[in-house]
């Protein structure tokens, strides 16, 4: 057995595949190198995908990468509104409710907080839609838009609303109430 003195000699010996003292494998196996590949008459041929699966690395921590991605996903926190902002929103909701009682379905843009399903926090969403009804006891704004397979009207919790804008209520933002 030959012992190499440097990394370069070892790498050269490995890339050639043949050292000076070993016979050339192309000569040694010349009688069998061109024979057809054996196919079993009793076992079906394995697909390349199944062959590759045999050599796939074992994933001991299945789901770990998903868990790390979920933990890294950013979620915002709900903003606590001041008393003045809450009063302004209540005035806007009262005006919208009065217009609905008169038979008009106003279109407004509502920005509200949607809690995340997997971790604490969530995100803010703005929807522009016609308002069907305001339910003060249930503290919900009921939209004209239908959602889900049952065809229920979409609702927004009044306590999660941060802004309401639209032609009907925008004048209130200027301090004219």
C-alpha cells in the first residue's frame, strides 16, 4: 500500500483512480464490462425515484424547520386606542347606524385587527364594503359581503376596529362633529 506524503499527491491519486502499482480496472474487467444489466424475472424494476429514496437522509427532526419558520413569522400587536379615538369611532358608527335605519346601505372602509390563529398577535386588514347592519348589543358590524359555504354575512368586532373612512364619515376626522 502506498502512503502519500501530501494532500496534493493523495488528491491526484484519487482523481486518477489508478496508481502506478495497481492494474488498470478497464483491462481487468474487460470481459464483463459490456455485458447487459441483469433484470430479475420475478421482481419488478424499481423506479429511479424509489432507488433515490433509499439513500435519502433520515430526518430525525421532522417538522422542526416548519416550527422554526412559524416562530420567525412576524405578527403585530393590537393598538390600544385612546378615549378620543374611541369616541370618534362611536360617533361614526352611530351615524352609519342612523343612515342604515333610513334605508341606505353606506359603503365605508374599515381597518380592523385580525388575531392570528397560531400565536399571540395578528395583523390589520382594511376592507371596503357596504354595511348591512350594526348590532350594538353583539358589538358587531355586519357587512353585505357573504362568506363561507353557508353564505353568512361577514362580521367585524367593533372592539377591533381602529379606523372608519368613507364619504359619509370623513368630515368627522376634521374635528367637525
